[in-house]
């Protein structure tokens, strides 16, 4: 498709389990971002990949969170030992590097930790 | 530190009314970028506009207009003759001029336009 896609759209898991969330950016977009949207918290930045540079991980809330981007395209966000406070919508966005900040967002993955 | 404040949590108007959504930002960067995004009930964020810090010209796009004032660090968004389809959560966001690529979002303003 033409837009950013994310899978799964919904994920329900039990506390303590690991989850993987996937993002397929728009083809040709060199920058990829993960954000988290929680009730009352707005949109929080998690991690940013730009081309082949080392990712900016400054927004990751704890070492239980990690992300990788393979081949400069698909990205996976992994949350280990999930906690109830991890429940949120996880949004992925991508952009062309020279169009500063015009990020195109995917539909998100709604994560519920029971 | 960078920060975006949207003081209005929720606004409700009747169709055809004009409505202004406020956005105030804080940054120490001399070059920065400001954005508005719309999040309709379907959930997907839609880019509306980007404004560079060195371009203070206001912009109009159909029923939408944006008023950027560096003197008051504000980037307000006005919808003229609102329609029910304008009902959504609107986010203002800031990106610094450095190498960091992420957007700093305000907490959003939920706009409800009633028929």
C-alpha cells in the first residue's frame, strides 16, 4: 500500500509477556519514528531511525523497550516483560529526510496488557 | 527544553461557527518547525501544515488558517464555518532545528462540531 502500515492492529497480552509490534514505512522514506499515545499523556516520542545512523533512543521509557530497523525499511518495537502501564496505542511514522518533520503516521497498534 | 502547550482540552461548537485552537510553544532553537495534525475518530493522524520559524507569513487553505506569531510563541489554528467532519482531536507539534528528528506534541484539543 501507499501508506505506513502497522501490525497487529490490536494486541492483548498478559502482564510479564513479551510483545513485538511491526511497522512498514512508506517506500523510500529514510526516517522512521515510534510514538506512544496514552490516555491523558498525549503523544510521546520513543525512538527515531534515520538512514544508517545510530538510532535516537532517548524517548524509550525503560530498558524493557527496544527497537530495530532491518535493511533500512521494516521496524520492530519489542516490549519485554510487559506491564499494565505499557497499555497504549503505539504509532509509527515515516518521512523523507529532506521534508523536515512532515511525518506520515500509520494506524497504530492498540496494546492492552491485562 | 522544548514544550508545546494546548490549553484547550475540549471545545464544542455548532456547525458554521468559527473556532480557534490555541498552541503555545517553548524552544531555545533559533530554527525550528511547527506543525498541526488532525486525528479523526478513525484514529490515524493526518498532517495539516508545517511552518518554519523563519517564515512568519500566515497561511490560509480553504476554511483553515494559521496564525504564527514568534513574539508570543504561538501558532494558532482557525477553522472558519466549521463542519461536522471537522470533529477530531487536533495536535500542535514542534521539531527543533538540530539533528533530533522527533516531534514534540501538545496534548491535543478535542473539537466537537454539532449539527
